[in-house]
């Protein structure tokens, strides 16, 4: 490994990108290609009573529309299998796809969309997580018992614990508390969500995709199209920027359905505006931390409440709450931990993965807690972190055994790079043991 670590390695795809040879999904233009755009909900929540396409279909260049009734297979998709491919009746967020118009170009699509007449019974939405959790809050979508995600029947809180947090706080010499929030963030990939679909000479449905997880999404698409995987050529590898945002299907299902219906190549592409408004985001997290510690700097207890805004559907969010909870105590040995995580549904576009998916959200509040503890003790923040850093064999929040710990070594290297001279007793510490 020493021949690679710390060395600049050539990118296998770098030459094609800097010379402009690399072909991204949006670069594909095929003979006879049609273009598709989404008819989106203008309201945050409601019931779709009907759509009148008569004027839109009369627009020169319009080939037709794809609706819920044109889906041959599964009507739901996503990591939790709860998101509609297209709306049948219940609308759960503004911008949700009601139908797809297919035409000779995008301008014609947009003209036709303006002529579609929607009959929607608008309903009261809920956007704030804490209002959504109130007993009398309007439900985000039909069929829910509440707006809290259920990890199991009746279980809406994901709890992780080791030791006894209450006993740990009694043992502590002092306690600090903190409230922290991380906001929504867009991935802002250079290439917005786009897909190209067509049938090849072997009658296989070909989809050129920017997917970051082809084989996870291929199964969902096969179910939607009601095709065996052997009948789908799912061509990826060139992402156009992803950062986690392309782990969720945004375009391939709609392009594929249009190609299935009209048997011609179809490009479905979100504009930058659509991408910013309606694609998945790094979702909001809110934390309450309570940290107990001894006078010598040892952290002895941590109680953390975690709330995550999933948007209208589960997506990766229930898993994200679990992942965040696992690491919300940072790389520190704390013998008594209790973490309670809730995944909350709201009438917003969905949350999804983003770099350091949900782990990063819990790191900054824990590090601020460590600063508060250091200030309360009048201790050097480096000293506090070195005292509590993981060693091999320590136990994490989900009771995993830490192996290959490296926080101490990382902090030493950081200090050296920053020109900070650490005292000898800290430099002598090792992640291999206390």
C-alpha cells in the first residue's frame, strides 16, 4: 500500500474528460429521438381528480402522454418501495410527477404542459417536522397511521444504547447540553438528472443512465417495466457529478416508460430549475445533545435525540437515521450512550444520500459538544479529544467493536500539518490501546 498512499494517482477516466471525448448521458442524440418532460403538481398536497390532455394533444409536435395507467408493472419504487412512479390520485409534494408529455422537442413539451388542465382538490400540507409529529397534524399521505416512519409495526423511534445513560449522568461531575440543526443541501451536479431510452436490434430496452448504483436501481426498473433484467441493457459509468444524489431514480423510469409506449428513442431531462426544486437532497437533521463528563475529562454519558426530515417518502432516510445514530457520538469512547432517532415525513420532495451520508450531520454537533466540555473544564480541546478517542476494542453506539481505530493518529498528523506542537504525553498515545 505504501506505493499508493500519499501519491497522486492518474485517474482512469481523466484523459477523456479533459479532452472532451467522454460522452455523458445528455450527449446522446439518436435518429428519431423524442423528448419527454414531466407534468408536475402545482400544489404541495391534494387529490388528483382528473387531467384533460385534449388541448395539449392538439399541439403540433406532441406525440402523446404517459400516465399512471401506462405503467405495466410495479407502481411504486424507491429504497423503501413507497414512492409512486407517477401519481394515481394522492399528491404528496409540490412538483410530484402526474404525467409525462412526449414530443419532438422540449419546447413543444413545455408548450403542451401549459395546456394540460388539472382537476386537483388541494389539501392542507405539513412542512415542519415537529408540527408533523403532533397528534392532530394532517397526514402527509393517505394510509399512514402518523407522520413518523415505522421501523416495525408501532415502532417509530430507532433506539441505540450501550451501558446505562441515566446512571452515567449520575456518575458525571458536570453536564453540558446543546441544540443543533443542519439544513437541506442540494448536490448541484454539473449534469442534471437525465436519461436516454430506446430499443436495440435485439428488442432489449436500452437505458443510458447517470446512476451511481446501477444494480440497485436495475431491479426496481425491471419491476416497473415488467421486464426480466435480461431484457434491459442498463448502461452507466459516466455520472456527470453525483455526490449521492444519483442513488435515487429520477429520470430512467420515465424515459423507459415513454420508450416502451411509443417504441422510439426518448430523452427525459430535468432542467436545472427542476433539479434544484424536485430532486432529492441532503435532508434536514435536528439534534438535542446531553453530555456528562468527569473532572479528568472522561466522557461518561451521552444522550442524543435525532430528528430527520425525510420528505414525503421513505427513500434512504430510515436507514440514514440509523447510520447517523451509529456515529453521532463521534470517534470517542463513551461507556453509557442512549440515542433516539426519529424519521419524520413532511410534504416536501424527498431526502436522499449525500457525501458522508448522514454521518457528517452528527459529527459537527458532537465536536461542538466536545468544545463545550473543554471550555467547562478549562482543558485544552486537543487533550480532551485524545483522552476520549477510540482505541481498538472500544464499543460503538450500535455495539460494534472498533477495529483499526485511527482518530489519534489522524489528530497527530493534523496537528503536525497545522504547525501545532502537541505535548509528549499526547504524542505517546496510540489507537492500539490505552
